[in-house]
């Protein structure tokens, strides 16, 4: 994900991976709504959507009065109306493939994953970290031979002995082993001088250890196994996502997958940690896991011929003490948060870490954004990680507990409480309720993170401006509704126009452009926007097109057929190019479509249809600022807080 | 398209093309709803949908009382509710790319376009044409050198001299020229013995001439030019599809395209045919065409810097006298129908020709279908071609005529009449009103085409059975509504389950499966279906899976959550496989979805929710037969009429 941003933003990048192959099966598999919105903004949401299994319904199974499991509830897997996407499931190997193809396309084949490359040392020159032109990070890399880098990956379908590869039950440090090997052989070494380094190297992160940072938290006694199989069963809900609590044998989660596969998360009640808190790894085999599943599912029969992958893990929750060093070296994903995999959060939250970080590093590296925005990575993502860990802590204990026999059974888990936690968890798991606090990129009231107190506003003022767009809370992602292109009447989900290319956006809700009063307000705003001294020109590097840093998009609320792009809208909203004519792809209207209904965008965004408002959107689709059409100064101040501005005296050609 | 069917059906195939490169720009560009449904059934509808420009609205422009053009009407480009797709525009080169990729994938890289290969002779051994094991067609091929095969294709953006390449204004026979060249050089020759040959070789078809067949029809005096440009203009509807009649300077059609391109079809009033009926080609240049466009669009300004492609054509309508020889050699596309390109029908109807033909040839070649079905190609497609030619004749005269000044102006074209013709034409152009007559594949009343009178039923009987599914007219394509998978609650457009893989389908509308009476009816039907002597087993080659020729799909109308796949439906509707368990992808329910609304399929298909019915669907998604759940004999008779049946005495393993 981080490299993907660099490819889209044109930043020189290297990716090194000690393994010599990508993932082919197993590992993470769930893609949440927000991840799909992100994939779509990068250009490959459709590939995931087409190939994946779509999870639609969750069925809850609990013991009835007779102690036999029965379906107690059905709920939609994705909360209705939350996003234009729903949760889907596809194995991590395909997700890696989508990224690799996308990086190749956008980097014009210049960024590749260099496999079999191991970092040996990392040093930061503390005296140069604030020097914008410096390369203060030095990394020594060693290139491994093919054999050295071979991962112990389980071959598809085989009953390989090491299904525990990459499980947190594997205590042997295979990385140290790799280093040992590489030292004993004639690998070539090289020294890389970098502006920035991002360590996305997993729960046992080499980068984290090199920085001297730690994961804090604890393991539980709960041990779970995972099987990816094609099930042969009479269990009626095997193609639904199921949460099953058996009376005595533990719990099980069913995740229906692509290609007839089903993933089973199975509580292993008969495997318990020893005095040191660690489970005896030798006792965990696919047979043990499968036998536990059969007991939980009884009286339904379960069998399989084909197993794609298996593993086991001990539930634990840990979060990193620090996410970056000097805003030059960053940690992301499992390197700063580990937890149980059942809620499908590991891959999603990890990708969202670097989706938050990537554009910040890219724009800082290019000199477009101030370096001070880099500190918002830790302030924004550490609280997400903490929320995740807290959620997982509560949820996994409810899931691993024995169901209560009756209201007097205080030790058991109350199934109503479990359902309530599940519903709440589902909302959390969608990734859509993330709400970043005030900082240099999020202009709202509250305690700022120190990155730039200038953009933090008083609670009174903020309440007033936020009221201009109640459906676009500052700090949350820009929700999507359908709007119509003014020039060609084509409906678009507005989010489709917020591609991940590094651009900030100013979204002008122009209101009723046919009213003379409103038109004057809009014209005045556009006049300010066009002034060479203001942020739009000042943020644009000399000689670059005016939309290279900030893109201006308009949504108006008059009738489409009564409005004319060329007559009714100031030129800066649909700029003229002497080579290709007017720009027909920037002005949209909140009106009904012929074939795809009416998005009712103004109502859904909570914006007044007559007077509109202005919204600043970050490159990662998060709302950064909301203000009135007259509040150009507020908008100017927002961009002054995060971008490097050099006012121009002349209007650049487009 | 023909080769695509062979790839999907696993038939050994060669494609030869005298040109040494595919199309890169220009040529056909419109994709109609039916073509998109077909693309989707082949697996690449999404690629076209994503890349293309979507045409949403048609604006009509005519002279006002002052003689100046003004917008008189807006209508949706695609009739609302007709299909799940709408008309889109993308250049022919991309469409060819989608096909090439799809053929490569499905043929496992065994079918390629062999370019620079010219046919020299074609002979049919008349005594062997009915011999199923024979290869009665002999074709001699010559391999050209690279220079010989180079097409005179206009390079993108350049102002090449020969924009008229492949235009019907090019009278020089460049093919004869190629043959001449190939004779003078040492090209290698080979002789191919084929079961079937399909000539998709254009308006000047070598195959057609080799068979001695002709195109009949006539040319008009109307000459039109075509420009693919990035327009620089103040014309407000340049991103809409527009039909523009100027008072004195002729007519123009605007087709907004992908990548900022716009295609203009421009009437050339100042270029007229000579006494022989042919236009003077030397007078037609991009400048002449562009100048005509400027006059028509006046007082709006039009300019361009970039031209992607240009051509000109003389409107004429011709249709082939015969579409096949001995059901062994077939002609398709421009080889049997030519007309004006403005309605975007050429590429669409041509692809639909071979979409009709391909599976018939494939199944006959594999011995699955009777050879007698091959005669339905001509009977089905010749009438479509005739309808197209008639439509184009009327439409192009209305479009090329001068608009009437007032009601007394009898020579002018009445603009209300034009609009009515346009609306009707739009319905025709969608490709969705094609209704094949009775024959061995279409069991309905009427005069049969001689291929198999056994399947033709009396008008009385037919009216009764058709009434069982009023929304699924026999002879028309199976319309698509959303249904829900019983096992996993996922919504699907039902057409997504009718993939183009050569399978016939039996769609069982099982009705209210929770009613005991109805369940008995369904069980009786399934019992008959399971009998080894009946069509399902008899059509399946020994040792093949039971769904290899005919796929059985179910849509029931009870509540999803009250129904259970394993308990409520006979096994044959969701067959058990000892290796992979039950089949979860064949039983669907007409119920509401969480996220994608309610398809209301029974109502839309006009099927009784209680009692249901049975529908046989051809491999090309056309409805072949409709009958009651009790009418197993009628269904049996339908398949006896078109498939090679060899009753089995034993049930084959799945």
C-alpha cells in the first residue's frame, strides 16, 4: 500500500522483502468496506469485487434448551447503507497480486518488490532529520541466495508439516536464522541512503527492533486453529458467515470463501498454554483442529478432502509504543498492532495505516506538503490501533467464552450480550467510523496533537461550520452518493472522483447556481480562488498544471437541464485548455439520473440546497475542513497549515 | 466472436486474417445493450463498461423560426429499464483486445489470430457435407510476408492521406492487390481440411465471392464524413449524443467518446455522386469534412488540434442473398449486410451474427447437437439483417433530409416524424427486440423454417404455455432480474448465471416450494429429470458430468429464510459431489436482498408465484421453450429436436 502511493505520486521507491515469493494461499482473507473504497480509489476495487466471495448474512448458532446448537439469529453481514461496498472475502495472495499489478502500472514498471533482500542495519542521522533535501536514513541490505530466501510456505492441497508458518505460535525466529545463513554465504551487500523508510515487516518487525521500540500487551489462554477447506457437510449455513457457540466444546466461526472454500476458525479447548503462557506447538495438527470443529458442529456432519491451508494462533493483543522515529522511519501494520484474526481486521487496518501514511510521506518528499504533517501519522493511527486492540480484547473473550446456560449462569457468556457486541463490532470493523482528531490536516475543535495548533478551532466556531455539512464530519472519510456530470448526464458515485493520486480537493457545493444571489457568492469565491497569491496557485509548483496539487470539484443543486456548464459556472470550475478545450469532468449536479436513481447528495451530505458550502478533502478522502462559501480565509488557512505555499505573481498557464 | 465461442466450447480452431495488425483507432465504436450482455456472458463485460464512455442522453437540435439551430428535445439514449446495461462507446481496437485476451484465456493459449494469411481457394465436397465425421471443406492458405500484409492504417494523430481505408468509398480492390503481390513472392502455402468455415471478412468478403453469393441493394446519393477529434468548442451539448439538422447545410451527429474524443458524423452536401453513382474520392479530405461540420454547427464555434481518425462513406443498404453453403461454410457481419454506420449497428449486429452461429457450429462439431440446427442461422439472422437494412434505409433518409420549414414544406423532413423514428430506432438498435421465429431451437407457433417442424406447436397450445411466463417470450433473449442465492443470500442478476459456455439450461421456476402440493409437482418433475432414459442423461456424453450439456437452475418464490436448500429441494437441483459436497450455486430465490433491492423476478418474468413453470434456454440466452411443471414430455421433445440423445441405462456419476 505504501509503495502503491509512491507509484501513484511518482516518488522514487524501493521495496525489499526477505522472502523470495509472494503469498499463494491462506493468510488474511476479509476485505472490509473501507478497504474496498480505498482499492477503488487506486483503480482495482473492481478486480477484488469480481473475484471475491461476497459475505451477505451472519447466522448466530447457540445451544438450545436441549444443549444442541440451533440458529438463533440472522443479521446482515454489512450494515445496510454504510458504504457502496460490502464485506468480501478473498485470499491474501490475490490482494498482493492486485497491488503488484497496480504498482507496476502506475510506476511505469520502475517499482518492483526486490525479494530475498534482508536489512542488516538502519541508522538515522539525527542532525539532518529536519533538512528537507537530506537523505538522513542509511540502510544496509544483504541480497540472499534463492535457497536462503525460500519461505516455508505450505504447498496448496498438501498436508505439509508446517502449517504454522507465520502463526504467532511459531516461536523459532526464522528471521535470525535467515541472517545467520546469509552471513555464512557470499551474499552481496549494498548501502541505501533514503529520505524515508517504512517498516511493514510484521509482528516480529526487524525495523521495530532496530529502532528499539516495543509492542505492549498480553496473550490470553485462548488458542484457536484455522482451516481453509472445501467442506462436505449437512450444516445448512456453511455458505453463511456463522458465529457458533457450542455448549461444551468451544466456539467456531465460519467464513465462506471463493472457489468453494470455507475458512473455519476453531477454538481449541483441549490445547492450553503451559506455565510460561505458551501452547505446546507439537500438539497442534490439522487433525486436532478438525476434530475440534466436528465436535462443535455436532450433530451436523463435517468432512473434507481438500485442505488449502491451516494454522493456529494464541489470542493476544499488543500495540506499539511508538509509530515513528524522527518522522523519518515509520512502522505500520502488524509491526505496531497484533490481535486475533477473526474480525478480519489485521490486513484491513494494516493497509489503512499506510494508506494514511503514504501520501503524507510522498508529498513531504516532493516538497509539496510541510514535514510537520508527518507527525499526524502516529496521532491518527495509534488511536485506531488502540481502539482495535480494545475491541478485539472484549470481542475475543465473548467469543471464546462458554455460552451461559441461563440468566443465573454468571460465568457463561450471555448470548444477547454477544450479539450486541457483534453488531457494534461489525460497525467498527467496517473501517468507516474512524474519526481523526484535530491536527494540521483536520481543522476541528478539540485537543490538537501538536502538529499545528493553528488549524484547531474553537468549539463554537466549529459547531457552526460543521453544521454546514452535517453528513461530512471533519476527520471522517468523505461518504459517497451519486451525482450527475453536468456536461454528459452520466451518474457517478462521487467518491469515484476522489482518486488516490496525491491531490487534495476543494469540493464546492455551489448550491442553487440559478439564483442571482447565490451565483454572486460563487463568483466571489471563484475570484478569490483565481488570485495568484492564494493557496491554489501558491501550492502549485511553477510550470505545473493548476490542478496538480489541489483539484477543484463542484456539485450544484439546480436542475441539470436548466443549467449550462459554459454559461452558468465561472471558468476556474471547468478550466479551458487551448489544446483540448473546456474541462467537462469537474462540475456535477445533485439531480435524478435516467438509469441509476437519485443520489440526493445535498440531503445526504447535510448541505443546504440554496447556499451550499465548501469542503477541503485530503488525498486519502478524509474531510479536512468545512466552511461557508464566504470563508475563503478559513480555507486559505487550512492549506497554509499543511502545504508549502509560494505565492505566484502571475497566473500559470494550465 | 466466432472464435471466442470455439475457445469457450473447446473446439479446435484457426483464425486467419490477411492483415498483419489489429485495429488501433477509429472504426466502429458503439456498444449496444445486447452486446454488453453478451460480453458479460463471455466474461469481459466489465472491461468494456469500465473503459468506455457512457452515452446517457440524446439532444435533438433543429433550426428555430429564425433558422438558427437550437435544442428542441432531450431523450434518454437507452430506453429506461430495457437492460441492466446502457449504450456505451469505445473504439474497435479495444473491443478486439477484449476478444483476443478472452480467446487466449479460454483456449488456454491454443487459438491465436494468424495474421498475414490469405485464403486462395475454398472447396466443399458436396458428397460429404452430411457426414458427421468428415472434413468436407478444403481451404488453401498463403502466408504473406510482413510487408505484403501491412494494412494502410492511419497512424494516430497524424494527418495521413488515406483516412478512407476500409471506407466504402475505396473502390480499389486492395485484396486483389495483395493476392497479386503474394503470387509474385515466395510465400509459403498450406492446405487446411476443415469441418466448418466461417467467413467474417467484411463487405468485400473473399469467402462470399468464393461461394458465388452476392449482396443485394443500392447506394443513395448521401455522402457522409466521419471525424474522431478532441473538439474545442462552445457548443453546449458536445458531450451528449446529438442529432443536429441545420437549415441549409446538412445534418450532423455527435457521439461523445472516451479520452475526450468526440466522433462527428457529418453530411457532405457539397460532395455528390457522379453519373455512375459514385462520389469523387479525391474531393474528400479532413478539411472538407471539418468545414462542413463548422457550417452545420454555426453559430457555435468548432475547432480541433488533435484528430484520431477520419473517413467518409456513401450511404447504401445491401443484404446477402445467402448466409451459408451446405451448412458447412457460413458468412457473417459485413459479408452479408452493409448499411450506414450512424446507428452504431455494424459491429453490434455483426458480433450478434456469430454469437448466434458459434455455439451451433461448436455443438454440431462436437456431436452434441444435431446438424439440422445449423440451418437456423440463416433463418434467424437473415431476417435481422433485413430489418436492419429497412431501418437504416428509413432512418438515414430522414437524417440526411433537409428539415421542413413549416407544415406546408412537403419536401422537408418533419422533425416530429424524425424524433418518432429516432425513438423507435433506439429500441431496435438496442438489439433487445430480436425475436426469432419457430424452428428446431424455438418451440413456438408460426411458420417454421424447415429445420424441424416437430417443435412447432399450434397457436392455441402455444398461447397457453407462453402465458405461463409472459415476461419470457419464446424466441427472445432471457431478460435479467435480480434473484438471491438460497445458500449464501448473495444477489445476482440472473443473466450472470447464464454464462456462454455452450450449455443449454433448464430453468425451473419452482414456485412456492413450501406448499405441499407444489413440492409434489416439483418432486415429480425432478424424478423425471433424473431418469436415465430422459434427455438430461441422454444428452450427456458417457463419463461426462451431468451438467456438461444441460445445466439445471432453480428459482423458487418462498421466503428465503423459511426455506432450506438441503431439506426442501430434490438432490438433482443441487447435486452432491463426493469430493466437494453439495452444489450451492444452482438454487435461487425471488426475495429481497439486504443491499441491492428486490428483483421481483416472478412478477417481471410473468410467472405464477405459487405454481411456477419450466423454461428451456439456449446457449445464447434465447428462450427456446416454455411449459408447465407437468409438461416433461414437451421439454423432452424440445431437446429431442435439437440435441443428439443416446439414452443411458445407468446413472452416470457426477
